[in-house]
């Protein structure tokens, strides 16, 4: 025994953290930002926040800022380490670094602009080292180096030399203090440093921080983990427990009951105002490492911790916390129950339990640790139910009863889901057990729980069982539908009727049954349904119209009648309005997507303790606190980038001399940009950190958008191809409680291009006037030309008309002439034919007269002479060839004369044949007229060709027609 005591004492000396009190069961959410994210150095020395909510970090690589979404870095002129920050009431950021100090303030379009005060330092003190503390008191700014405190006031620097060495400087309750290594704690009053307290309790101890905890009561912390109270001029220790020698370089007040201390080996330690341990937040609890150099508590009660190579934000003040029963190997939480002063949680590997401290309403703040209940591991512990004062466990191996730190088997035949009490018979109470394969029956007797039988019926997995007011038992299967179960009176069998989409369900899949406020409801993929006994169908429940169209996977009610539910990846609560009975939904975006999907479970124990199964243990919500948190969201415009020939940042997060503390744009600072800058990117953010960062935004560009945009989570908006004009970009933010921020606006002007300027329009007007005048002149000229052209065309038309008239007259004359010629020709042919015939007849008569003359003898001769005389008369009358030829030439333009002249060798008979050919007589016709054969005519034609020396290939008729 003595050895064990000694061993324990050695452990306490070697591991002082072991003597700390237990952590509370619940841990706050911790977000770590690696230096790669904020593009800074490995070490951060100081943290502050301005009135707008922007965070500032004194880092090895300069001043780092964070507005909830965007990180920015500003370096000092000598590119040195930044050690300290103080922000005054006007949001001017005073900083101190290695061999440098000054201030940052807003600069239009540049974000923050640095002004150095180093040159104002007297020459004798130019070689100061690090400025470890920066404090503003009234009109003065104090910068502490080891050898001197520099007071900047009214543009001048005053030096306060240390007696030995300045170890610390800070301000609390409006009072400025500094620690000198020899003189101890000093207060600056009436422009002088005076000692505080009669005795120096800090001999050999350096202060690390100070803050007000009550009126005229200041907490002092030291680098070696001690804390003191300064009240008036009296200083006394606060710790009542065993002191542990940690390096604690920073501390910050959380609220009136607690403060946080940064340590080099244990992360962050939260204490009450008496110095007692409350919680440790280290690597196991979520920090990237345990070496914390600075802590700060922001406006939302988040703890900011500067750790090596990272900056962490701990959502300590949040109403949402996490229970992780197995810190080494996280388990998925399935269900939770508070039973006999203990908290039980079923998980993927058994049941864990932890004692709850009486008198602490919020279980997450109850100190303690979880322990695994022996025998419950080795499989999934699905669900915890209470029945008649007993805690029952549905397990992968069967059904168990939980007795404090152990489990006792009830039925181990198959895996069990849930227990549904049915009825009481005498001293026995019966309950149905939904199992992997059907229904079992158990009894609660005076001697304990007894498994009785497995009921005969439809074999299926009955994970959800509920009984309605009519005694009907309902079971749901997420992939088949809804079962209505009727159990026999003998409790040895059941009939299960399956209801599907045919009976009114929106689908056969994703249907669940729950009993809420005494009513059996059916959660579906399209809202909440109820069963109508009259029609034997499922219908939407009008009381829960607020859930219409929503996929609901879990429902339960709290003690106030509010409905907690799971939908998609969201957890929400539907508040019932006592006046009209309607429900209003509030979501919890902080835990969206973190609950146990497929095995959803919400256990609203009371208003201070709502448990939700999570992929890493259990999520705890103090709904009383959550509903009372009223952090009105803020929105900040982070940057505005104009895109043109080259990108230009025209706004970088700070308004210069515009409105209250530079939060609004001054009318005289509205930028005017060239027309080439017609595309803009707006970046905005809400300074809500840690678990509070889940907000949505809405924006509008006046001059372009007609309405506000839908609420979205995106923090960037881009506009392209904007025409010239005046624009105002407006943005606002909304949290999950539907509280909206004030609108932040930024105005800018896109100048018109040169062709849209006033001078251009004046030139255009002049051009229009000149153009109109020229157009009138030109039009008159055109009209004149058109008139002349018209007159010419009219004259031409008249001339053409006259020609047409004359042509028509000529055509008529020509036609008449042709007709006359044709008639003449026809008559000529007839005349020629007749004349020729007469001539031929005359020739024949002449021959006949000659022959008759030979017969002129005697009396008969007298008669012959008479005949001969008559023949002479006839011959005389027919001998008119010359007259015919003359008439023929008159009708044919002297044809025979021209032919005779051209061919003098032609005989009279030749001319006669030529006349026939000219008249287009055929060879047959000519033969008849000549009283010769056709062959004779052809021979005559051949002779004519020879006489006229005609070419062989040429036609005689064509030749004669051309003469």
C-alpha cells in the first residue's frame, strides 16, 4: 500500500495534469486553421477583434486578419515579427513588433495601410527590441519594450524608462498597469507610475495577463500558472487547490463565471473565477497541438487559441457540444437514455455510461468520463428503451437488461431492435420485441424478465413498432412499406398486412412509423401521413402541412410538444404556435450532416439536454440556451475586384472615413471607373466563427438586379458585361433563427466609353445637323436629277411611242405592200401562165398554118385559105412575147432585163424558162408550158447553168431569185 501511494505521488510530480479534475462530458467544437490556410508564420503572439467582428492576429509574418471567410496578411516595413495588438474605439489597430511599432488604419482600395512611429522615438532609444504589449488609454498609446515604455500622444513620443526591466503591461477596468522587475506592479495615474500594494507578491514572477472580473476587481495571471485578485490596492492568491507549474503565457475572460488560460503543455484550461479547474481542451479534445501561445475570447464567446503552426477557434460558448465516449477510437452513437442519475449511450460497439452530477442542469457540463459496460461490446447496441422502471437494450445478439455497469440477457435467439409494451395480465406484463426475423414475446414477472415465445407470422425485420389508440400495431420497413399487425388473443401468432403505394403511401420506400404526442404518424419521403380507417388508406396529415414535400426519417416530441425531426442531412425542430396550432421550423446548421444516417435518433430529455446520435458519439444541444442566444448576424464586404484590361482591387475590406468606424462608404469615395472595367467580383463574409459560421447570404446589384437573390451559402458574386451607369451592390446575411443583418452597400460608377461621353454626343448632334443639311441638299439634287431623268425618260417614251406608231404604220404599209405584191405575183403567174400558154398555142397554130398551106389545092384550097387566114389572125394576136416580157419586168423590177444584161448569150426561150423558174414553177409545169418532156426541161436547165457559168453546188432557183 505504501508503495502505491509513493508511486502515485511520483506520477503527480511527473505528470501534473493527472491531478486535474475531470473534464465535463461534453466538448465544444474545435476548428483548426493551419498556417497554410492563413498564409502566415508558425507562431502567433497576440489576438484581438475590432467592433465589426474582424479578427486580428500578431504573427511571425505580420498582421493576419480573418473576417469569417477570407484571410489577409499585412507586413511591417522591416518584414519583422509582430508581437502585440491593441484596437482603439475607432478601430485603429496599434501594433508592436521587433524594433518597430505604429498603427494600421483603413485606406481606400488598399485595405489597411501602415504608419510607422519609430522615427518619432528619441534617438537614444532607437535600438529597442521587441514591443511585447500595446495598450491604449484615453488619448495615449503605450508600447512596452523591455527597457522602456513608449507613450504616443498628440503626435509625439514620451519615454518611460524602466528602473530595471519592464516585464509586463496591461489594462483592466480602465486602469493601466505595468510590472517592473524590481518595483513590482505599478499603475499609471496622473502621468506617473506608482506602486500597487504594500508588498510585491510577484518577486521573480512575471505577469502574463489581466482582466476585470467585477467592479474594482481584477484578475492577474502569471507565466507560471498562478492567478491573483487585485481589489483596490490589495493583491491575493485565488487558487485553493494544489498548484501546478505550467507555462501560461496568456489568459482571457470568457464570462462572469470562467476564464481560459493558455498553456505550453496542456492546451487550453478553463477555470472559474476562483481558479478552480473546469475543462481542459487539448489534442484529444481537438487542438492541433498543446503548445498555446495566446488566447482570446471573441464577441460570440468563442475561444481563439494560437498554437504552433495553426490558429484554433473553440466554440466554447455554444449551446452545441459533443460527447465522445471513446476518445481513442470514436464510435457511432445510436441512442441515449438518462436513467437513475446516469447517462447511457448505445453505439456500434456496446453501451457506454457516465455518472451525472446532481445540480448541473446541462449534462454536457457535468464532470465525468464514460466507461464501457461489460458484456455489451462485441456487436452493435441498437437501442435503449425504458419499461416499467427498467432499462432495456436491443442488441445485435438479442435483448438485454442494463443494470448500472453490466447487462443481463433476456433473449438471445436473434438480434433485437425495440420493445413495445402490449398489455398486463394479472401480475405479468407483456411486451412485444421487434427482432431481425419477426416478433418475440417477453413478460415482466415479480421475478424479472422472461422470454416466452416467438410469435408465428410474417417473417421480417421489425425495427419500428408503435401502437395506436385503437390498439392496432404498426411496423415499418424502409424498403417494403407499412405493416399493420394484428396479434392473436393467445399472443402466439400475428397477421401482418402490408400497405404500399397502392394504399396511398407516396412510395413503397423510406416509410417510418412513430408515436408523437400520443398519435401514430407515418414519416415518408413526401411529408407526414396518417391512416384513415374509413377508407383504409394513408393520407397526408393536414396538421403537419409544414412538412409537405419533405423527406422525413425520424420524428419525436419534447416535453413542450415541439417536434424534433431528421430530414435529408438536416436536424430541425417544429415549434407549435399555441394560438393557431401551426408549426414553424428551425434548423440546426451547426450539425448538418453529422447525425447517424440510417439510424437516426433524437432524445429530447428536457430543454437543457437534447441528445442526437452522431457518427462520432453523441451531439448534445442545450436548447434552452440555444433559443436564448441572440447574436444578430453581421455582414462584411471583404473585397471588390474590377476586371478589365487588368484586374484591379478597388475595395479591400475597409471604408476610409465613411460612416461609423469606417463601416459605410462615404459618398465622396464612390469610385468611377473606365468603361473597360465591366466585370466585377464581390467577396463578402459574416464574422461568425466556429459553430456559428453556418449562415446564408442574399445580394442585389441596384441598376442591374430587379430583386434580391435567394438565400445561399456562397460568399462570392460575379457580374460581367455591365454597361455604363451607377451601381450599388447590397448584401445581407441571415442565421438559422431567421435573424437578418443590416445591409452593407458599395456604390461605384462605370463611366461611359468615349463614344458615349457628352462631347461625343455633342459631336453626334453636330454631325446629325450637318448630315441633315447635307441630306436636304443631296435630296434636292437627287430630286432634280430624278426630274431630269423623268423628263428624259418621258421624252424617250414619247419618241418610242411615235416610233412605234410609225413602225406600226410602216408594218401596215409593208403588209399591204406584201399583200399587193403577193396578189400581183399571183396575177403575174396567172398572166404568165396564160400568156405562155397562148404563145405556145400560137406557135402550134403557126405550124398548123404552114402544114395547111402545103395542102392548098383547088376548091378545097379556098377553105384552107380561110383557115390559114384565121390562123394568121390568131398568130398575130398571140405574138406578144415582147409585150409580156416588158410587163414581167415591170412587175419583177426588171428581172429579164438584168438577166439578159448579165448573160447576153441567153436566147428568148432561155429567158422564158428563167421567167418560169423565177415564178417558182416546177419542172413539170414548165414541161407542160413548153410542150416538152420533163427530161427536156432538165436538159434546158443544165444548158442555162453552163451559159451562166454557175457553180455546181449552187441552186439555179436561188441564183435567179437574187438577180
